[in-house]
C-alpha cells in the first residue's frame, strides 16, 4: 500500500500526519502499518462510543483518569428523614451525610439503608455505651460502618477496641481513618502493635531532640489510640504485616526501641516500606561523612530529616560538598546538631560564606559550624538583610560582631513584626538594645509586661501606627536595597550562576567548570545526567529529523512537481508502456519536453484553456474524476465537522485553547482551595496566639501569687524558729523548777516531821536532819544570772515579742518566780512564799492530816502525810 494513501486514510480517521510520519520514520514498514491500523481501530471505537454518549461520558472519562469511576448515585432517600427514623435528629448534618453516602459503592449505600437501624441500636446499647450525638457524628463521617449487620462489623470491631479504649475513642478512630471499617477484625494488628510498643524506652536527653511527653512505661496501645486516633491504620493490616515491617527496620539498623518510638511518633512510616530507603541513605552519609551507620539511623529515627526522601544522587552530592567545604568531622558534627544540614543546596551556603566574608566576618565557616541553622538561609535575600540591618542598628554592633556574637538573632521574628515591636519599645522610652531578646524571642504579653504596657495600649498603638508607616521599616527597606547591590557586586559571578542552576536536583551535576569533589558521586551524577540527556537528545533528534524530512519533501514537490505527477499517474493508470530498446529513454525525454512546452504555452495564453488529450481510455478519466470527487467530499466533510488544516498539525490551536482552559480552571480551583486553607490556618493561628497569651497572663499571675506565698512562708519560718528557741528556754526553766519543787517538797516533809515531833512533846529527833537540810540548799544558791534570764524571758513574753500562746502558760503546780510555792486554796497546808522564810500556821484541830500541793485538793498534784 503506498505511503500517501495510508496517510490520507489515517488522516480521515483523525490521526495527525506528523504523528504518522514519526511512526514511519522510527519503525519498519510492517510495524508502522500495524500500529497505524491499531490507532485507526481505537479512533473508530472512540468515535462510535462518543457519538452515542451524553454529557456524562466526559465526566466518566475524567473519573477514570483520576483513578476510578464515580460511584453509583445514592438511592432516592431523604437524609434528614433517615436521621429522624434512626432517632438521631439534630446530631448530624444531612447534607454531609448525603455527601458521605455518595462516596460509597451502590451495594454499600443500600447496606446503610438496610442495617443502619440495627447498628445504631447496638451502638447506643449499654454494651457499647455511645450517646446519640456520638452515633450521629459517626454515621455522618463513617457510614461504611453502618453498611453491614452489627454482628459482622460494628460489634466485632468495637468489641476488640473496647478492651482497652472507651467507646468514644473507638468511634473517633473510625471517623479519623474511615477505611478501618473495611476490616473484619483488628485483633492481629492490635496484638502486633502492642508487642512493638512494649519495647519503648525513655529517650536519653543527652542525645538531643524533644523530650517525650509520655514516659515509656505509659506508652500503651490504649494511650496511643487515645492521643492519636489516626494510628488505627497500623492495626488495619493483615496478620504478620507489622512484624514484617518491624523486622525490616531492625535489619536496616533500627533498634527495637527506635521502632517503637517511630510507631508512637511517626505511625504512617511504619506502614510503608522505608527500611531500604533509610538504609541506602545511611550508607551514603556513612561513605561521604564517615559517620557510623548506626548513628545515622538513630538520627533518622529521632529527628526525621527531610533528606530521607531526597534522591541518592542529590544526597551524595550535598554530603560530598559539605565534607569538602568544612571537613568530614565538622560536617558530621553539624549534621548531629542540625539534621537538616544535608537538606541545604551547596550553592546556598557557598553564597552565604561569600556574603559573610563581604560583611567582615573573620571565619565564616566557624560561625556556620557553631550555628548550622544559618546554612540554609539566603543571606542576600531582602527580608534577611532588613532583619540584619535593624538588629545591627538597635544593638549598635557591626555586621561581623552580630554574626559572631548573636547568630541566633538572624533567624527570629518576621521583619514587619520586628520593626513594629522595636518602634513600640522606642516610643515607650525604653532601651531597645536591652530588650532586644524580649523583642525577638518572647511572646507579646511578656514583652508588654517588660515594657510596662497593657494589651489595650498595644492594640491602640498598632492601629494608629501600621507597619507600612513605621520609619524603622522604611529605613530598613532602603538600606537593604543598597546592601543587596553591594553584596551582588562582591559575589563571584560563578556562584550567582550556580545558585540559579542548582534549583533543579541534578543541575549541579552538569555545571560547566565545577569539579565534583567525590569521583563516585560524580560517576553517579554523570550516569543519571547521561540518561536524562540521552532521552532528551533522542527526542530532539527525532523532531529534527522529522522536520528535516518534511521540509525536504515539500521542497522537492515544489521544485519538481513532475515527480508527484508521474507518481500519481502510475498509481491511477498503472505503469505506462515504455518503448524498449536504446531509443526508449530518448522518446521519454522527448515526451517530457513536449509536456513542458505545452505547460509553458498554456501559461503564456491568457484567453482560453487548452486541453491536452493523452490518448487514455475513458476508464482512467472516470477514476480521476471519482478520486477528485472523493477528495472534495472528504474536504467538505471535514469542514462540516468544524475541522481546519491546523487541526491536523501536531499541536493544534484548538487543543492549546482547551488545555489552557483546563489549566486556568484548575488554577482557579486550586487558588480557591489555597485561600480557604490559608484563612482557616490564619484563624487557628490567631486562636492559638490568643490562648497562648491568656496562658502567659495566667502564668504571670500565678508567679506573683507564688512569690507572695514564698514571703509568707519565710516569715512563718522565722516565727517558728523564735518559738522553738523560747520553748527550749522554757524546757530548761521547767527542769529547774522541777528540781526546786522536789527540793522544796523534801524540806516540807522534814519540817512537817519536826513539827509533828514537837507537837507530840518529844525532843525532836529529826532536828539534825532539819539542820542538815537548811545547810544543803543547792537550788536556792543557783546563780542569779538564771533568774535574770528567766525574768527577761517573762518580760518578753508579757510584751508579746516572742509569740502568742507562750505568755498564757499557767503554772498548774502553783509556781511563781523564784522558788516560791503558792498554795492557792491549800486547806491546812503550808505556804512558802519566800526562799528564806518559813511560816508555820496554827495546826487545825482535831485533824492530824497534812496536805501538800498546789491546788486545794489532795489529788491535784500534792501528797498526804499522816503523823
């Protein structure tokens, strides 16, 4: 079959001529014919299906391109009526419930209508204990759970989760991860996850990283699902899946404790195959920086850096560049301090080194090694320069001093907020240099407390002084432009080109004049670049050859149209009978010369048309006219279908317009979604800021209250100490008083004995004992210093300087100052009121009972003595 007939036939079927020429140029003739016929069959099938379809076919095709067909429509049901029939009116949004039902297949939708009542009754029963509000929210967000009978899904799954969770938390798991309702059982996953979490260990604080909020002893399956309901995706896998993933991670170098920590903090990673990914990147870092693979794996488990998802070529290139620029040991230390160091493009930190050197920093590499967070910041960007200039102006430091002394300042606080805060501090008459740390790091309420202003004053001032009108902000913008121009002039041109070209992950592999620091990395990058370049070169070569072939064909047909005429004549009428023999070529040349002369004569004649008959039969004329009519019919058909010649080109105007329309529609939808997400995010951030400010205010009040309590405790401690000393003195005094009391009682006994003997008329045998007692009075001879001390103590107690309650001590034994004894109410007793005088009252008659003590009764602390 001739080539041009094939092209014409396939163009009728909607195949572009350029595509067919590309097929013919790159494949053998038989293969090209087969491919073209297959394309024609597909085009015919598509046209047949498209002619009888409605407008919904385009939507179905779009759904098929997105990965699946649109589910069957929801049966004619009123969602509000459905909620009312289930007793869940007001607990869920009917529109949201209808949207959730639309996402289910038809059989599941019918299952919801058939089994929702039974599932609702089971969930509201005492066996589960969900409230109507919780069941309504569960039906709205996870209607899939209600599409099976309760004994097949809801009862089984809630029973397995209810062993360690509350019913509300179990329902939250299904609303967070809807696909969990597809599982017939969760028991294998629950057991495997519990076994993994059993290896949890508390993180050593010396290794860095955030301190876990939950101790290792409390990291149970119930606590994990309560704090993160989305982690239920871990237990939705088949039996042995989690064990296999954990074994792969341990083979890659993770310990059992690190796997447990990943399951707790990063559950979605355990569900994917990341072991090989982590192992390959750990090997690259170990090879380039000399770090042990175990340290790299531990770093990946604790900090989860972004370079875990980078390509091997990019990671190798960046690690080799760090090792060359800073040394392997320094680069490894920077990586341990800031794991995102490997995520920085080498062009950025090389340009930053030049900028720091242009600012007068003596050792820029030492600054970056000490604070690697500056590595990824573009220090020639306008916002960085504005922040740097404002801090330099307020702190009265040079650029080099700011880099060397306070590198952490350069990455804190957005420029408009920083300018407004500094301006407010200056307006309040405070020293901004002293409060610069508050301005950069502290929340607004803490800064206002340090300045001595209230929230209302700040809001009023901020409304009257917007950031755009801030003189410090305007000055920073102008100065940043000048500084950017100065740095651009000082920056080497090759670094500028490197920064532009390094935006592509493999761009630095193809930079002219940039030698790769590592031969292995260079070979890997060259291999990847060669493959990419080879594919692009083959595409460019094929397009060039196709264009050259089409151009040569068109030029040949324009310059020598007789070739096409001869070809068409042979196809239409068959090969002409050429005379044999040596004169055949001469006759053929003569015939061509006659035809050329005829065309020239026809072109020179203006009046009429000359028809040249070649002596062919009438059949050939009919075939020619039929072909012309067929061609005219094809052209008319294409015009009626709305096709033009441009539609047959490789890139048509119509296709371009349709593509641009689709792209613009998608961009508009994306812009709307981004704006919506941005608004919601800003609202949540504002709520978080308000809560944080309220918490800081409450914390300040609590701190002040605790300070007052501390002062009261200190005062009370002083008073308790004074009371303790007084009690010690009183104990000593009571001991002395006890000794005096015993001595006095002995004297009274001897005296009473002598009196009884005297009354009996005997010669007083106990006279010697009485004389000996009067000579032995050690207590009465005690130093007067103790008496003075006790007197001073008594005066202090009376004055109230020692403390309440001490002066009110009553002497239950009738003790007064000194060694005197008061016998208040003594009946027939003896009263000794002075240490050196003894009074003998007349004895009572006829009683011979002597009562000694302080009370008035014999049982009040005295004793009885019978003569």
